[in-house]
């Protein structure tokens, strides 16, 4: 498919439903032992929606099953390893943590194991974006760099040959001057790509009971462009780094369980039509279900991590071996600069170290629920269900039975996400497609740990661009498929609205 206009790319309705069965989607990243009929019956029972709200459900405290960690009261709440990894795996986790925090430096350098930064980049380490393994934040004042926030960029393009079977895949291409994301840092003597700018306009929302909420409507600009103008059809999308907890468990949910939640044509008439994103796996050379990223554009934790090393830090990996990271052919100085693979290394980070980073990213523990028996929390849970929030924020899954990842195997987990794409309305639209995701669609973000977000980083906000300062603001920005649920929250009795937020804070 060749998309010819930005408007066409931002359309929200596929031309026709995609036959997912014909694609024969699979989980090549998982060594799965098939479930028995008895196990499937148990799974159906234990993942059934709650029908009573007088008490907490069984196992509800342990949001990540046996991997759940205690809920700390400091900013390290998201930085613990899963509770069920072995003593030997704890060493792997700590080594991966060291690499996640490593500060990379420009080449050439005496620290050969740490050089290769950029030359153009957004951050010098993974931890600089995923602050304390949690969310990033918007720039704090005129002198604060974006660091954990940047702009993705693309232009209309052809559908890659390998995605031809996905008839509604939206063809995209990098901006010829700037690639697929804008980098705001560079070495001395080389211009950064741009300066990130965001301004806000207050929008008041009247709520029942005489309450008023003030939202911040953002406006983004790419200032001081260092490499010429953006393409005339360039589409920009602001992104704040999401939290890292529970990723290995999300990766272990069987593909068929996620697809079972999809309802592309809204066959049940509830106004919700979750759709899976599909993407190309550079790791397995096949079309796979997208699970990670704000639009589910990445299929595995490993590919997501390798892509971030390349795009965010400019570090080459065996999966993405270009030593200049994201620099385009037009950025000749960047490509000609010294790189970290000019010594004995083939890439600036090798596969054994990538495996450690992947293991670390898969095994950051999900904190236990707090106050799950509190009457206000239980009332808020009922409001969450009655309002229709569970139509997208699916409470429970059971992970696959895995032969080689016992820490993720056969766990009842409570991520509160279907990992599908949903039209979130014009106010949240970035008008930049990604795979099958249109310019109005976003992946349902997991909610586990959301109540500890600002304990981990007090500057963190919510939604894809951090515009929401509170959980209530995040709810009030919902539109599209979530418009009815959002309007219901507006009309709730103030005590029920407070209970809803109290429930979210307990996750």
C-alpha cells in the first residue's frame, strides 16, 4: 500500500477486517508447553471478571504472581528484581542493571567498553530516560533538557515487502534529513538535530458536584533544526519513556490470549474495537504481534531494548549494527565520526551484554497491591468495572507454561491491559501511524504500579506525553472508544470519582 497523504495515514478505520488466522501468528520467542484442557478450564475460571466487590479477589495482592515484590515506600519501588528468580539469576540481574545504568561516552576514549555514544543521541544511558526504572518526565523549565522525552518522526512511504500480507499496514519512511526520531544532544563541534519545545494551554473541565479539573493541552515544536528543514509531510509524535516493570510477564502472555480480546469490527456492539498491532521481527524474520512501545510497535523485550540502544543512545547492537545509530545518509559528519566498533568489537555492545540487559528488563519486579481490602478501594474497583474501563484495561491473564523461563511460567498476573490498539480520540491523537496503528490509536498501557509512579519520580506525568499531572487528568483526556467511560466519570458522584482514583492508586 502506498499512502499519499497525511490525512489518509491518520484515518482510523481499516478498509476491511484483517484475517489474523491467515497470518498464523506465533510466539517464536517462547518455548511453550501446550495447556491441557484441565488447565484451560482453570485459567478461564481464574481470569473471569469480578462480579462481587465486597472483598478483594483471591491472589489479587500478587499482581505479578510469584514474581511480585513487596511495595517499597521509597523511590526504589520499581527497581527490585522479580521475587522468584534464582540466586544465580540475581547476579545476571545485577550485571544487567549495571549496563542499564552505564553512562556511555564518545569515541575515541580510554574506556573502550563504554565508548560509542551517539554521535547524535537523546540520552547517555537507559536509566536517564526510564528514571528509577519508572516513567520519564516532560522538561521542567526552560533550562531542563528533554532527556526522557523526544519526538518521533516519519513521512508517508511504501509498505515493506515483508509486511505485504498485512493489507492495512500503513507504509512509513524515515525523514530524509532526520531519520525516525529527533536527537537533541551531540558532541562538541557537531550540531544536535533540534531543540525540543512544549507549551501548554489550560483547559477547564466541569465535573459533577461543582468540581473543576484543569487539563494542560500541549503544543510541540522542533526548534533550531540543525540539518535543514523537515520533510513537507513530516509527522511528529511526542513520547515519554514508559515504566519498565513486568515486561517479561507481558512477553509471556500467549499470543492467542491477546488476540482473543480483539474485536476489530465491534461485533458485540459495545463501542470498543481493540486491534492488535503487527510488526516485523528482526530477531525471528517473521511477522509478530506487537506488545511493547506506546503503539505496540515492538514484538519482544530484546528488540525493544536493541532499538532503544540504537535510536536513543547511538549504540550499535548485533540486531541493529549501524555504529552511528540513527544518523541518516544526509548527516555525513555523524557517519564519518569515530565510533566504538573501531577497536576489536564488532558492535558497541555485544550479544552477551545485550542478553544481560534483556534479562534485567524482563525481570524488574511488579510491586504488590496496597489497601486492596479498603472499603473505598473496593468501591473504586466496582466503579472501574461499572464505568467500562475493563473493556480495554483487561485485569487478568495467565502466562504460558514455559520450559526455559520458570520465573515467568504459568503465573496469574494483573496488568490491567489488553495490549491492543484503541482509538483514543482527537485530543490524544498524534496523527502519526505506526504499523497498523493509526494516528489516533494507542496501546492500552498496563496499570500495575501506576499508583507508585510519582513516588518513584515526583516529576513524572501520565499518558504518552506526560501531559496529565494526576490520574484524574489522565482519565479526563480519554476520548474515542473511551469517550463514554470518560463522560461517565465526569458525571459520577464526587465520592465515587474519588473512590475510582483511590482504586487506581492502589494498583
